[in-house]
């Protein structure tokens, strides 16, 4: 995909009072791309979206659409339609008036508006609701009216501010796919703000992870999931198990020293950038494999940790164990249950073990 | 067993008598509210009524004829009062809509001080304020004119208009306006299509308050308006002072009816979300 050309942000920063909300955001988005801005609350993702929509002016940097600087344009001149988290439907207008308002502003004839509104209703499954007021709609219907209102003006760029967060968990799953399919069909460029990792993974072509107002990493869902660039990204993408280790480079591998729970093991670099010293090792509960100590074959590639099962639960599909490794407790999944008190080996394949130099050392 | 039974029957007896104090309290309240009103209604149709008789000796509508006769002055006062009240509403809203919107939306320094400033005309004794206004108006030729009276009433009613309009605008979610801007509406278009319709019930309520305030405002009307511009409260005052209770009661009734009607309307228009923001 051609990255330069459609929507690009360079050096964008935003300050609220004395708080720096966004710092040095460089982002280039291709036409038709679906980008998810992912981060925990307060990371600046909603600020970034509002900055794109024109409700906030950046304190530095510029926003360019099709080589045109839009940084100082008012919201109504930007051609970006925003779907609000609260939907922000106008309570004094009917569904048809809400969807058709943008067309009315463009001075389109009444008959034309009516036919385009009913086509939009058809597409979003809102037939027969044109005369209803927003107060008389369900959450899912409101969400679709808000989407219809944004899509009716045929925007170049669709901005989505956690539009699924107010929906029932069950509806949300199907709406994810509907929204993604619709975006692909219309070939519209979409920027989706969410704090839901799975939602971002399922919907987006590219995920941009924000941490404290900076881009922590951006890439395809597989990239950010399998090759996290920092301990923060690894933790945010679900690698919550953390162990402190020491090691040093040794040829094309990184030599992990023996610790309270493991023997010295070499891990191939495979793109990792590590220097000698303390490292933070992270892995996902589902990436670990559990073996009873006497059944473990030590020749498997990867790192093996010896420990004791403390607790076991069944969240569905697999058994989740709390295992003590030295002075740390971690979680590990297994297809069968190991009872508390058992001595086990937690084996983490080399490609699933994320290593980062500890910032302190 | 019997002790318990007699105790509970005692309690029952007390409960049965509970209506008595309740009835007395409600009866007294009704008497103090409706008694004077009923007395006023009687006076409007009394031809002859003097001490020691409890009720009028003779009923009739001759006072109504007198009031509504071309030379009775009541029709003139009524139309003056209505014209002034309507103009006061128009001027107050023209000032209160932009002021209220600015106070609700912009980050103004000293916002609460500005809100408080509208209360100043109410903070000092009316007489002192209006005597001085009358003196100034006399110098610039506004005394004894309808615009003069309207200005006095506006200064008095603006606190209701601005406070309620501010509350009405701040009760509107700013995202509703942003949604309109986002879809391509300019600032003015957004205000006309989204903000104003949503604020309309609150603005309507503030208009009614101003209207009622203007209708029974006395001091300012007296010093600035009289004797060239006569208003209903003035007529009420002169006829009551002259012992003409029939005319005074009919005037009072004319003032009371719109108040009652509009109070019922205000109750419908002023929603809790607006009411809770008044003065904030």
C-alpha cells in the first residue's frame, strides 16, 4: 500500500494546559486503509482523533490530506465524518432527518435526499425507522444511525471514536465484522479509536499503539502481536507474565544466565536488539506449555522454567494455572489440569519469549 | 392476650382520629390561600357590600362595565401592560440568548461574577434605584414613554432571562453541536439548527418569567411611566387606595389569570436538567 499521500501527520503535538497530551506523532495513512489507534485510557488516542476532526488545534506539527494542509481548517471544511462514542444524535430530529442533515447542508434536492437516506437505511438495516426519534431506538440502532449520518455525506475519511463500546458484548462481535465489511466495500479510509485489543486486531489493517501521547509501535496485527517493540507493547498485547533475567550476546544468540527457576539457555536473536545486562522476559499464558517435571524432554528448543502449581481454574477451552517460578508467579495454560502442589516445567518457545533490556540497568 | 388486644385497639382509635389534626392543618392552609382569592372574586361582582354583612347585599356586573368602558382607563392600562411586557420579553431575549450562550460555552474569566452582576438591580432597594433612573430618564426624555418603561423592566427581568438561558444552553451536550460542525454545518447554521431548537423550552420558560415580572412590576412603572404611561398595577393601586374595591379586584383578576396560565406552562417547559444548572 502506498503510505505517503493520503492522510499524513507530521510532528503533531497537543497540550492541554500544562499537560502534554500528544508528543511528536508521525503517521501516514493510505487511501482505503483501516487504522486502529489502540491504547489505554488517557493515552491521547481520543485527543488525536478530535485533532483530526478539527475540534482541537495541535500545538505543533501539521495534518495533511491529499497534499493539502488542513491543520487550521474548521471542522466543517475537512471532509472527515466522525462517529461519536456517545453517538451524539440530535434528539429533536427523526432518524431520517439525522441521516439526511449533512445532505441538506450540501443543498441537495429534497427528493434526492429522501432516496439517499432510504438507501442508507437499507444498507444499515434501519428500514421503517425513519420517523422515529433517537430516544425511541435501541443502542444498536442508534449506533447505526450515527454511522449512517457520517456515511451519508460520502466522507473521504471516517473517524470512529470507540463506536462499539456502548453496545452489548454479543452485538459488538457481529458489528465489528459488519463495520469492517462496509468499510472495505465503500473503500473508505477509516481511523478507529479503541482500547479493546481484540477489536483492533480483528478490524484493522494496521494498529497504532499509543503510550502516554507517543506512538509506541505501529504495524499489522501480526507484527504488533508477535514482534512487540517494547515491554509496554508486549504487556498491552497480552504478554502479562514477566520475569527478570540476566544475559549477554553470544554469537548469533543471546545467552540467558541460569536463574532461580531456569538453567542457562541460548535464545536466537531473530531480530531482537539486546545488549548484555538485566533483561525483562515476557510471554503470554497461552504461549507457555506445561509438563510434569518427570515427563519433560530437555532437548526442546526454548526456555524451560521449573516451578510449582499454586492454583488451577477453568476459564473455558483450557485450564489456567498459577505457577510459582522462583520468587515470581506467572500464568500458564494447558489442555489438561495439573493439580496444585505439582512440580512442573513451564516451557516457552523461543519465538514466543519477548526479551527487552531493563531500563534500570 | 387481652392487654395486647386493648393496646392495639387504642392504637387503632388514635389512627382513626389522625384525620383530625391533618384536616385542621389543610383546612387552615386552604383558608389562607383561597379565602382572600374568594374574597377578591366576590368583590368583582359585588354591587353593595358593607360592614357588618358577611356577603355582598347585591350582585351585578356594573363595575365590569365601568372598567371596560372606553373612559374607564382599564383597557388602556391593559394594552400598555401587554405591550410593555411583550417588548420586555423581546429585548430581554435578544440580550439573553447571546449572553447566555457565551456564558455557557466560552471559558470566560469571572464567569460567576458576570452572572452575579445581573442580580445587582435586585440587590438594592427598588425605590432608590428607580428614583435615580427616573431622574436620568427625565433628562434624556425617556420618562413617561413606553421605551423608558421597557428599559426599566428589562434591567429587572434580565437576571431571569440570562440565568435561565445560560442554564438552558449549558444543558445541551456540546457533542451535539460538534456533530453538526463535523458533518459540514458552519457555526451559525449549527446554532440555528441544533442549539436553538434544543434550548427552546428553557428559553420559553425564561420568556414567561420575564413576561410575568414585567406584568406586575410596580415601582419602576410608577416612577418612570406615570402619569403618561399607565399600567395595570398602577390602576390597581389607585383604585384600591381610593376605596374602590370592585375596580381593584377586577384589575387584580386581570393580573392573576395570565400568571396562573403561564406558571402551568413554565412547569411543563422547565425540565430538571435545565433547572439544576440555573445560577451555575
